[in-house]
C-alpha cells in the first residue's frame, strides 16, 4: 500500500479533469469549457449534494407505492387476485422456486433498499465532512453505479407476463400501478447516483495524524 | 487582474497527466500495453486503459451487434401455448401491450432502454469509430461522443434478458413456454454490447486527437 497522502490532488493545483472526456486542463477560468469536447469545466459537479438528495428523497417516497400497490392483477374465470412485489416473492417461495424467489427478492427489494440506504450514508458523511474510510466509501459508490439498473428486472418480467397472458385459458394479466412506481424508483435512484460527486468524499481534511487514529492503539 | 503569482495564467492542456474522476488525484500518464489498465493509487478507480481490441475489431463488433439487434427484434422472443392457443411475444408486442394496458411509463422504459438507446448507441459507435480511423477531424464527432456518454447507463439489454428469463420460468408452471430465436438474439447482443463497453470512451477521445 502506498502512502496516498503523498499524491497531489487536482483542485489545489488548479488542475481540472474534464468529466466528459478526461482531458486535464491547467488554470481554467471559472466558466471555461473543455477545449477538446466543449463540456463545461468544473472542479466538482455543481450542487451535487442537493441534487442527489432531491432525487433520492423522491425515490424514497415512491418506494412506498412501489411496494404497497400491486404490480400485477390476474383474472382467471371466477378468481381474481393482485400481486405486490413481496407477495410475488412469497408465492414463488411457496411453489418451491427458491432460486427464483431469491433472485427476484434480491433484485427488487434488497438492492433498491440497500442502494438508497448506501447513497444516503454517503451523502450524510460528505455533509458532515467525514474523513472516515474514504477508499471504502468510493468503492461503495462504484458498486452503486454498477448495480443501478439491475432493479429494472422485475419491470421487464411483468411486461412480458402482461404481453403474453391475455384472454387465453390462463385468464388475463393486467399491470398494476405499483410497477410504474417501481420503474420510477429505479430511474430516480440512478439519477441520484449520477448526481453524486465521489470526489467530495476526499475533500474532507485528511492529515496523517487523523489517519493514524483510524487504527486502534497497540 | 494580472497578479504576480500568476493567478490568471493562461489555460493549458496537460496531456502528460491523468486525474482520477472519483478522488481528484493527479497521476503521471504512462504508456500501456493492450489489455492493460492504469488504476488510481489512491482510490482504486480506473484512470485510463487500453483495450485488447483495436478500432477495426470494435467496428466489426459494432456491425455484428447491429445485425444481431435486427434479428433479436424480428424474431419472436417467446412462444406460449395453452388451451390450443399459441401466443408469441416480440419486444414490440411487450411495448405495445404495456401501452394498451395503461402503463405508458413501462412501455417507454422498455422501448427506450431495450430498443432505442442500444440502437442509438450502436449507430453512434459506428460513426465515431469511422471518424477515429479518418486522418482528419470529423464534424459531429464531439456531439456523438457526448451522446454516447449519456446513453451508456440507460441501455439495459442485459437486464431485459434476465427479466425475460425470470418471467419464462415463472410462467412455465402455468403453460408451455418456449424460448425462441429472439431470446438467443438478445443473449448474443448482451455479450457483444458488454465487449463493446470494455472500450473506454476516453480512449476514443485520445485516439481521435492523435
């Protein structure tokens, strides 16, 4: 492990890396654009904490209807029932399809919740100016970026069900409002993640003494 | 405004440096062999990389992906048989039925993330890669590259594929559901798009500069 405090950072040196094309520009004026790609140059994404919180809160609010409202209404002769995401998982589990139940539960319930919780944690720690485990927090952000769109899985699954099951011997499948709210949650959390600027994690003052205090005294 | 310490020194491009986009650390750029990546020593993010594929291989992949894209959309994805009735589903059917059933946003998500955005991505790749091969700068290259950057997170063919597989297995206890050529098409498309995305856009910016 190298001593990471020895590596300089761009902002104090007047160096900006363009967010769009990666070009490194020295002494850029306040409202300058990237000479290569024309993207506006800024040391940090503007208002990233506020914008990220706004998207995240909207996602939190919509997470309720996404889970409480049915995602699917099914009709078969005289039977009629509605499935929420959770009841769908329970039904799969009862049918003995444990692997599927786990996949859907992970993609639709665990991942969105963990994502929103993790992003909220990152935002709170940036606002408090925390210098705790920056490397790990940056890695957490990369994981959030990577898994972002996988929660859309259930939306596609419902869409296919609706497309296939209609007026047949199987009855009829109608999408519920929950699936729209769920799609919105996925899009909003993706926007919240994109708005966050991981460089803020490293902006808290880091002194060697501070880092030494991270480890318990021996 | 001009101060002695050079606060308003002229803007300069530093091609010798790379800045980590995740922690703002400044690194000296060095040459890379094909397939190598330079990671940030502070936070571990990838600074820049050189793909194992060259531009010609990328062009071939893009063309192949476009052909597979057409096949995946022309061939049905699944067939369901129950009570003597056979129902087929294409991607287009899924979009139209979602729209008909009053969930317009779901139709829009499926049409955008599985059809429009991947198609736009492939078309833009084709344009951008041809521009890189040309000795002169191409008009429209900058705009195309910005579009590629915006589109990248919103292309969800791989998620669609797994969603369809989950749905097929769910329905298989109720009816005879068989995977058709379209599903295989989306499978191959997923692999090709993943291979294409190993090529960093920043690499293309640099290639176009040279």
